[in-house]
C-alpha cells in the first residue's frame, strides 16, 4: 500500500485552500467551510517537465528510492516535500527541476481535527507523515 501526501488547509467556498494553492474538490465532497486536509496518494501524483502549465507544484527532486518496479521520489517544493511513486524507467535524476500534478479524481478532502482554521500566511509547513513516505503540508492550491 502506497503512501499519502497530506496538505493541510481550509475549505472555502467549496475549494481546498492552502499555501499550495486553491484546489477544486471532488464532486460529492459536501464539506462546510473550515479546517480540512487534502490527501493525494503518492502513486497518483504525476511528474511532469518543469514548465508544465497544468502543474500544481514545482520543485527539485531531492531523493529517489527504489521500491521494487517503482521509484519513490521526493520533490522539494516551496511548501515542503511532496512524494510521487513512478515507474523506475521514468525517474528524473536527483537535482532535476520538475512539476507535479495532483489529479482531481485522486484528491480526497477530509475535515481536520485542527482547532481554528490555519492562518494562510503561516501555512505551508511540513507537519508530519503517516509513514516514512507520506508528507503533511499546511498550505494551498
């Protein structure tokens, strides 16, 4: 079972907003405004060229780890590390600039147990992982 990227933020007007940006949430996610986390499975994150206009995040590959027939890559972004699992033959080299796409159908938004809604000016900090390959980010996109 793969890991998750978790982006902490808030639901505002039917969108998940964080330091990563403002994201459309999947249909059926009837969540009221307030603290929420957007979860995206690592294997669903698409790694693209650095100049991809559809990207949700940009950064540099900081680590690549073999996981059988797949590679787990860590991408250092402006809000902290995000992870993607990709086929071994498609792995960019460490140090390469890449873009990441977080597909709408791969996003799951859940209510946060956070106290008050986070201050978006301070959002974007890595707050932890559920497994060694999952990241939690406070932020938006």
